[in-house]
């Protein structure tokens, strides 16, 4: 029995070990149980992925398809990237192409098409794939059975880019100008290889389109923060005091096209405090008198894109360079279509000292939704002059009062009339006859340095709408105020009426309580007056005898019988008969009070009236 149990235990152990090995094999095989799933990786975590047809448990679902596939998505931490290295690759079509036309491994980052890369034995690409974000998709496309198609190793590393050298290089957000992921966190480290300590790093952003919540941190070689910025600031100037620069970017839950910058190791500082986002309906960009003497380096970028709203009704954007002279060195002015430095170049003006060459002045027109990217890089001298004209326009539906109709049927903002620049393209907005009569002549603007204008008018091109809105707002506020005052007065009046009514009811209650407790009563004393009892007859006789002795002359007739009974007051029948004959007391209830009750009510002031009738004294 014991031998049988040991045999069963041994069989169970062998089964578990074999199941564990099979399970581990499935987890590492792209066509096994992990096919179509996600593998989440932590920082520093590694793994191996292979393709073995013997482990393919899903092949029966693709019997009728000429091309079959297995997929696995690798997801690392937000501040990590994934590095994939092929250790074995046995996929070929028997043809030599730069791209794999048959069976291959396709690796890409979701939502970024330009990250796609194909791997096969006949391709000339490297056997290493480095992602720029936290996600990587591995797709195995095959049309026949492979005993062992490929084997690759993957690892999750920190998203950190190290740049060294003494030349000028570029850095940018992942897949610029595509939107960067909202959970992106990455770091750039720039170092200068120099024998002396005078090396400084200048970082110039040619594109800065990050979202307002996103953050860029800049640190020097000692780890001290030298600058921090968000998307609310346009092109921050960054120049280090040492030979190292660390840049940390946090998407912070937002997404945007990103940034692109060039760094260089310099001794002089370039002025980048110029340019900006131009978002009005037209004007001019002028730069003159920027230097009093000598030469000064400038690097300016303008993004020209007027507002695209139904109130303005503009459809096109017009740009033209009208003055570009007096510059020194290798100054260059570039105009690109779009809002990034990756857009196509529509005009490029260069200046080499002492030769100045340029093309004939020509205008550039694009849809208003595209805009222009304008960059000026070079050296200013006291004689340098730059003037660029831009305007938003449409070919129909000119608004009366806010638009100016050009001779070429263009509708531009009336603010651009008589400002010294040709915004129509045919100079009809600068007619000497109309501008000499215009009280708002602004032609002197073309001779003063401005980075962009006009933005000084008190009324905009939708002044009428603004005025109507303000009038309606004030009218509504007045109506609400009048209703509040009316309701307040009605409330005060009703409250005053309630107070008067309460006072009347209080007075009536006091009067009713003072006269009677529940109903009015006529109070009549019930007992006769308190008379002193007369002396007895014997006492009167004795008194008379004693007086007779003292006064014998006094003759008094002595009554022979006791005196009659004293009157005990009016009878009740007489009182009732008295009130019955009074009309004002008919229907009243009569109650007779005792002497104590009468005195008590009289002391409290309840018995206010008294009168005598038929020898009767009555109190009411």
C-alpha cells in the first residue's frame, strides 16, 4: 500500500513539473496563451519572447487566411521605455528587399505610425528596437509553419536621453509634431566635452507647443534648478552657467504637439526675447533701431494664426515681406506654411555680408486654419530694418463698418486702413486721397519698431456686437433691479398692514379682558350697604331716663312701640325691571357680585361706571 502511495505521489510530482514547464513555455511564446494580451513591466524588468509553432494553439482559427498573425503588447511605467533586441531571427522570403514583403516581425508604438519597423533576415535594419514611449506592440506575421521563427529579449529602462559633444544637436518630444502621451515623463542630459570650464550651453526652442499643464524643468550641472516653465510661456530662454544641462519633461495629464529645440555650446548670448504668437486679424511685424552700435545676435520666431470664429468671417491669411535690409553676418529669414518648423518652406531670405540678395517681393496666401511659421536668425546692426505684413481676409460678405473692401474684392479689417502697409495686396487700403482725410491715420507705424500690431484701437471689428451685448446686459440688470425694488415695496406694505392688524387685535383683546373675561358683564352689588345696627329699645329707654333727670325741661315723646324695620335696599325684581327698560342693556347677562368681589374688581379698575336710578346705586 505504501509503495502504491509513493508511486502516485511521484506521478503527481512529475505531472506538476511538466505542467509548470509547459505553462512557462506558453507565457514566453507569442502565439501561446499570451497571444493578444498585454504584459505589464516595471522599471528594470526583463523577459524573453519567442515564436515556436509547436506552441501555437490558435492556428486552427486562421486555417482559411493566407497571412496569420500573433500579437503581444508590452507596457512599462510612465517614465520608462522598452528596448527590444533580437537574439535569433529565421524569417525570410528568399528575396532581398529593404522592407520585408512576406513573413516578418512588425514592432510599433500604438497611435504613432512613424514608429513602425519591420524585422526579417533579409532586411538591412538593425536588430534592436528602442521605443520612445512606454508602449510597444510586437506583431508576428507568418504564412507557413516555423519550428523556431525568432527569439527576442525585452527590458524596461528609464526614459532618459544622454547627449554629449561639442556640436549643435536637436532634441524634441516623442514623434513631434504628433501629440505626446498624457502620461509621458522623460529626461534629457546634455554635456559639453571641453578641456576648459568656459563651455556654456544655449538651448533655443524652434517649436514650443506644449499644453499649459505640462511642465519643463531645467537643472544645471550642480543639480540646482535654473528655470521652470509651462505651456503658458512662449519660448523660454535657457542658458547655463556650466557645462551640463538636465531637462525633465512632465506631460502632467495633458497632451499637445510638443517641442523641438537645438542646443549649442557658445561664448556669446543670443537674444531670443522677441517674437510670439500673433493672433489678431492683421498688422505688421517691424524690427528697427534694435542696436545702437555694434552687432547683436537675435533669434526670433512668430506664429501667425488669426482667430477662426464666425464673428470675423475670414477664410484666408496673407503674408508678405516688405523690408529686409541692413543685416550683418549670415542672417536668415524663413517663412513656413503651418505652425511648426517641420512645415514646408514658402520663402527663405538670406543675407551675406556685404552682399544682400533677395527675391522680388511676393505675397503668400494660405487657409486661415494653417497659419505661418516665421523665424529670423542673424545679427542686427544699427542699419537693420525688417517689416512683414500680414492680414486675414475673405472674398465676400464684407461687414459694414468693421470691414474694408479692397479694389481686388478682398475684405480686410477696417483697422488696417491707412496704417502705412499694404494689406490688400494692391495697396488700395493706403490710398493717399482717403488716408489724408482719415483722422485715424497710422502711417507712422511703418517707421517705428513693433514686434506686432495693431492692438491699440478701443473698438474691435465686432464692436457692434459688443455694444448690443452690453446694452442687453444693462437692460436685463435694470429690469431685475426694478423687480427687486417692486417686490421689496410690496413686502414692506404687506408687513405694515399685518402690524396694524396685529395692534388692533391686541387692543381688542386687552379691552375684552379688562371688561369681561369671556363676554361683557354688568356687575351689580348683591348685598345691601353695610349699615350700623340700631340700639335696642331698653337701651334707648335707659338713655332717655338718664337724660330726663339731667334735663327736666326737655319733653320728648317716647314711642310706645319699636321702630319699623329698616329698608334693606332695592329688591332684585326692581333692578331687573330697571335694566329691562334700558335698550342698551337688553340681551345682556346680569350677575350680582358679593361685597368682596365688588371691592376686588373696583380696585383693579374694572368698575368704571356708576349711576343712581330710583334710589339705586349701580356699578358697571
